[in-house]
């Protein structure tokens, strides 16, 4: 049963990888007229946001996969806290996920940042003029580059595959 969930996680990750692959190729409407800059930017943003949504969905499905590994057949946790209350805080998977949640730069942390960023409207920015220029550090948000998203995707895939392998040995 858990292997079906592993397949779903893998499917979402594959689709996210496919979307990210679109960023490398120029979109061609027809041979005569290449897409304009605005259309290219729109397609790029759609591919990035779509891949982020698929990554977030795969993380949620990963939590369900862990619950199924512990014979929780009807519950579908949506957060790590829900998973821990469902199967307990002692299992190795919960401890590993908590460690990832706490570690800056981990795939879990990156997905958390992406989810927060994607779930809120962009911050309004003041216009810059000679009178109001102040040197401050601006929060640019999480890294949404294709390379960063692929790194996170590969880490999630590795984690899911590792779980599947560990539990299929039994």
C-alpha cells in the first residue's frame, strides 16, 4: 500500500522535473514567429510556480506515505506535527524530518520557504528616489532558480526512495 504512495510522490516529482526542463528550452509557437519577451516570462513563471506546487504536493504525499508505512490506512497528515501525533515522535522518519525542518538549507526548509512565499501576495516595494535611499538588506525570498528547485527535488526523491527501500526490505 505504501508503495502506491511512493509511486504518487515519484510521479509528482517527475512532473515537476518536466516543468523545470521547460525552462531550458525556448518555446516555439510556430516556425515564423518566436514568442515575445512577455510571453516567455509568463511561461517561465508558470513553469516555476507549477513545479513548486508539485514539489509541495509531493511533500504532503510523502507524509501520507510515512503514515501508510506505519499502517495508518485512513489518515492523511498534512503537516509534520500531524504525522508525529499520528504515529508518535519516536519513529526514525519523524526524527529525520524534524531534523530537516530545523536545519537551515535543507530541502524541507526550502519547501517551507517556497510555500510561505507562494501563499502570500508579493510585498509592496517603495519607489526609490534620491531622498529615500537607505542601504538595507532586502528580503528577496527563497531561491526559485531552476538549479535550486532541482536540488530540492532530487533531495525529496532521494528521501522518498530511501524510505521505500528501507520498508520494502521487511
